[in-house]
C-alpha cells in the first residue's frame, strides 16, 4: 500500500515536471523573458514604463500607435521665426510641469493653468488619478470636459496630458495638490516610450529601437526630457547587444551624452536611466551609463587614437595634450602659412603702386584689373595666397572635433585653470576665444590687398572682422571646452608666427621675388585674352570709361545718319 502511494506521488511529480517543460518549450523562453528573448520583468521600473500584461500586446500597440499619430498630426511644427521668437518669449500655451514639480511648488503654481502628464487611472464619477514617477495627482473633470484624440471613451491606463487649473486642498499633513482638467489629450512621447517597452518584451528589437528613438525626439516638444536619456541609452544598448549595430548604438549614445553633458547646480547630472539587472531594473545616473559605453565604442576609431596619443605624450594631462595637437597642426601647415605671410608682406610693399594704378584707371576697372595682375606677376605675389591655409585647416578642424567628441569621456571632469569641465561648454573661455578670433581675422585681412578693393569691399571686410567672432560665439556656445581650447591655442600660435615673420621678412627696397606662375599667370592671360577679344570688334579701344561712353554715343549717331541699304530716295 505504501509502495503504491509512493509510486503515485512519483508519477504525479513526473507529470508536473513534464507539463512545466512543455510549457517552457511552447513559450520558447525562460522565466522573466518575453516571447523571443525580451526582458519581461518590470520590478524597479517607474509607472511610465510598467506595461499591463493582462492586455494583449498587439491591442496595446494598436492603441498607442493611434495616440502617437494623433499627437504628431496635431502638434504644430514651428518654423525658424517661431523658434526665434520662442527663444526670447518662451513656448506658447500652458507651461508643462511634472507632477513632482507641482507638488514641490504648490504654493507658487496654485491657481495657474498648467499641463502635466502620466498614466491615467479612472476613478468613480468624474474623479481620476494621474500616476507618474513623480507621484500621483488627483484629477477632476470640469463640466462638459471630454477626452479628445483617443480611439474610445475608455482611457484607463493610457498615457495622457492633462491641462487645467492647479488647486490646493488642506489635509491633516498639510496641503495636497490636484488639477481641475479643462483638456485631456494623448501624450505622444509617452505612448512611443511604452511602445518601445512592449516591443522589447516581445523581442522585436528593431521596432523597440525605432520606438525608443522616436520617443526621445518627441520629448523635445511635449515634456518628458527626464526619459529622453533612457530612450536613447536603452535603444543604444539594444542596438549593440541584440542587433550588433555599432553605428546605430554610437549615434544614440552620442545623443544621450548631449543630454547628460550639462551638469546641474550641484555639479552632478540630473538625469537617470534604468538598466536591467538580476530579475529587476536598477536606476543609475545617466552619465555613468552613457560615458563608459560610448568610450568603449569609440576606442577603436582612428580619430580617437590620435587624441589619445597626444594625451599620452602629455603624461595623461588632457589640456596639455590639446595644446600639443594645436602646435603639431600649426607646424604641419607652416609651409602654407609661410607663403601666406610672405604674400601679405609682399602686398604691403606693393600698396603704393596699386594705389597709383587705382588713380590712373579710376574710370576703367577692367584695365585696372589687367594691370593689377601684371603687377602681381612681375613681383611674384599671389593676392589670394592667404586662402589656401584656411581651406586646408577646415578638414583638420572637423576631424579634430570628431576626435574630441569620441574622446569626450576622458575630458569629463578634467579642469583647466578656471574651466571645471573640458567636456562641457565654458562661457569665459568662449569669450576669450571670440576675442582671439577677432585679432585672427584682422591678421588674415593683411593677406588681402585693401588698396585693390572698392570702398564697399573694404567696408565689408571690416564688418566681417566683427561679424565672424560674434557668429562663432553663438555657434560654439554648446561645444566642449576642449575644442574651444584647441582653436584658441591655434589662434595664439598663428599670431606668434605672424609677429616673428614680420620681424624677419624682407624690407622695402630689397630685390623683388621672381616672377610667379600658376594662378596669377592664368589671371594675366585671362585678362589679356579678354582685351584681345574686344580689340577684334573695333580697331581702336578707348582707355577710359568716359572715352568709351563718348565713342558709343558717336557710333549711335553714325548709325542713325547712315541710310539703310535698298531704301528708296
């Protein structure tokens, strides 16, 4: 009897084990994983990322797609002028605030019309609760208020934006806030965020990356910047680990770094992300996740290795490594810079002769140009010789900027004099750079023959000396200080080269250089060929503009007096 009972128990256990094994084979994934290897566990995630597993994923994706499309369709695309106005007057419409911000500043925002977002949970009658990572906020519907933009009237569990008046209610613990809704619409970025999470659970990783990237783009216009870093870093991690797409992972990590590069008032990154651990998600600082991952991806690139090489020569001193790069680059382009400076000083020696040509051919610009280029050819001077060094440096600047961006994790937290972080922008350093750019422009203008210019051209050149530094100041205000340090060092080195060369350059009265060829000779031939072509039309050509006008008038009179052939008298 006992033997029979033990056998029955063993058989039942074997049957149960077989059922478990069959279930696992049907599902095709271990516990905690999605249908195709996705991460299904949700412990540790904020409410915005927790998915209701009682509703079919396909049904949720259909609803969320409709919400995202409605948001994209009904969100106006600002033009350039709108963006410019917004930079000075702020965004149009109600201010968007998180539930946490409303709770912390309830006394300041009470009675104001605000917009906030979260997951909508329907209560009794016209009461509801908005839930987010920042807490919960009671919602009451005003008379006649109905949600718009949703596939059905049931919006329980959906991502929404609630706009209304913030109210305050006294409780035993103090005051608690609520919002009397005047408008409820879909939250597009939160819908896209949840779509990415569902695709990740389902194991459709390409769609997960696409949804996360789309959610990050939508956060720029509808709030939710606190989740942009998660979208980009999580999308990058999936692209790298599941899709083996290093290019996509690098691009997403770079965008995530742009968000976390700026530090808060306390000197730390205010943004966080969530990383999967053992059966739960762990909240981590976004900077600590993105920086090492991005550095590991970039470490195999050539531009990364160049910056790393010079920092290594500087014994690990990153600012000194940047200055060394500036010195080496200036040495490499020195042959071109020397020709540029020689051309500048040669043009200065020719200024009296150019001035004389201008006065002689004041009414004949074409003749002046012809004689001007002949003068340059005879003295071996190229007026445009200062352009080539600038053109050569642009590819170097682009590659160096990319190298600094690739090496950004090592610049993070590195100080230099007053600059606390070379990985981020620094206003005083940018001001000094703009000043150096102004003097650099003035030195560069020395390569251009000012006497050969019209008064309008000379005025434009002076304006550019002021406009360029101002433009660069605004364009570069968000760039890493490491790159600004390089360009500042390069400008200083160029100024030193210019000063030294001015002390050793040939003085007035010294023999002129040999006749030049190349571009200057081509210009002389072009001017001469143009003059010969004109000579073929008329036997005699006047030398001045006034003479040409008189000759033209004489031709008109002659043509009018001459009778047409075949005309009866």
